[in-house]
C-alpha cells in the first residue's frame, strides 16, 4: 500500500533549474472544482487534497528534492463558437449566460461545455459552432446561481 501525501493548497513554483523533473497529475474540470478529492500522479504517487480553494490547470501543488508536481486539466468535449466582433461575442455570451453555463472567452471565439441545451440554442439562433476536444477554462467569476427568497 502506498502512502498518501496530503495537500492543503497550491505552491508557487520555485526556480530549481532543469534538475527538477516535472510530473503531471491529470484531473477533469469537475474534480478540480472540488476542495476534497484524491488523485494519482503519472509516476504513481497518490495525493489527497483538502484545500481551502480549488486548484487550477497548471498549478504546482508539491515539490520534493527531485520532482515538481503539477495539475493538468484533462481535455473535454466543448463547443467552439467563432465570433467576428465584440458585439457578437457579447450577444452570444449573454444567451449562454441566461442558460447558467460558464464560458471561456478567447480572441476570436467563445468556448462552452458541450451540452445539448447550448447546442440547441445555437442551432435555433443560427449561430455557427463546432465540437472539439480542448481544455475548458471558464471565466473564474462564474459561480453557482442562487436565488434568495423572503419567507412569507
């Protein structure tokens, strides 16, 4: 049985030169949104995560004498929507936001998780898109939507 290394947060990578080997711990986006989870790095080392804030793609979370461990978010199916103008991007992003989905804004396109509700809306509105497999990094300001109602 291998020992589990407990991680409580991300590190700022130290400049250790080329002597430090980089090892990846792959994780999907849903797992990375959690604060408590387990994962196995590419070299077989097991980690438990009990975090104050979720980790992100590219974060360094552990360094020992010879190895630097980094998070690598796994690619997933996304919808890539080309946009020609900021106005077009804003209009499409507003429609996606009304469906309460996160969005990644790029220089000439918008990226959103591949979901049938979004694909149907894009098709209904005549908006071109393509499915592809990419790392999806939605805007960090997107959080769960909560309604607060007064009790009567």
